[in-house]
């Protein structure tokens, strides 16, 4: 009897896991006049149910396939555990998730904040209310999540950044090394709308939730994250800020992003 029960249990677990889906799509962007590779991860969808959704933005040089294999390896499991739908757009190698003034085919702010959300709302059982929709990313994706999430504050109820590049003015050689200038133009003539500091006014009245974290050994990003935390604190903008041991690597953000998604779940449930 024990063996039979064990077999039934294994079969039930296997059925649940197989009912989860990792779906590779090509989503058309009218703004860019081309398809953008996107991965959608669903839990075991129940008939008549609707789910919270989180848009997850990879870092510089990343892609959605790497995200689920290396950057957040427990992501598929987490979709089932937390009963969420995850949307992973390919932000290209170095798009910085902005609407580039220089490259017509790099208009990722509009694509993710508007076109992709519209597509997901029409094709997947998501709750179409900002209270149940979040956006999060790391490094370049952290910048993108804050930029897009605050610009589309009526679309996203919660915004998260892990070791995000939150201050181009203090990025130093990183501004050129990570090809920000290629997408947005020279720092000296950069449109102020691309600076995260200029999102603070939007954040003060958006009634969103914000989460920021950074590793204490992340020499690239820790100072700018601390400075942004201080700015928000001084202006009494409610947010959660977390520092923990770690550098600017997948070992850090695979842990931090998994923890942030658990916090997103708490937000969606309250």
C-alpha cells in the first residue's frame, strides 16, 4: 500500500509540473515594427482563474533563456509555488529598456510598458489591475524596471530593482563600456528624462510599492543604490531597501530576485 501511495503521489506531482508551461513567443511591436522574443512562464492554469503577473527584465548582455537557466534558476518552480505568471521579454544585448532617440528599432520602454502588457492581457489569464502587476529587473534591467515602472505607474503597482544601474552620472567608464551612450547618446547631452533621479517626482505621488537591493561588495552599483535610497528617504518616499553580502554576479541576483518575488507575492495578497 505504501508503494502504491508513493507512486500516486509522484504521478500527481509530475502531472502538476507538466501542466506548467514555459512558452516561447514572438510578440510584435508596432513601435519597432518587428517581433521581440519573449518567454512566458505560467503555473498550472485552472479554468476560470486569473493570476498576478510580473515582468522580469534581464541585465546587460543577458536574455530570457539565460534568465531561467542561470540568473533565476528557481523561476519556473516559483511560478507554480506563488501562482504567478512571469513575462520575460528579450531586452536585446544592450537596449537599456529605453525608447532610444538614436535607434528606431530600440523602443523598449513603449514595447514593455504598453504593447507587451496589452498582448499579455489579451492572451493569458492575468488580473488586469495594476494591484496585481509588477515589474522587476537587475543591473541594466533594474534601471529598466524603475524607468518603465514609474513611467507607467497606472500599469504597475509594484517595482523592484536588484543591483540596478540607478545613476548614469556616477557610472563612470561604465556609461561607455556598457554602451549606454550608443542607445541614449553622450552623457554630456543626455536628456534628463533618462536619469533615474528624475523619476523621484513621479514616485512621490504614484502610490506604488518600491523595492531596491544591492550587494555590499558590488563596487559598480552599491554607492548609487545607497544614494538613491537616501534621496527617497529624505523625500519621505516609502520604499524597502535591502543590502546583503554579495557582488555584481548571478550568485547574488539569483538569490535577491527570488526573494523579491516572494515580497511581490505578499503585496499581491494584501
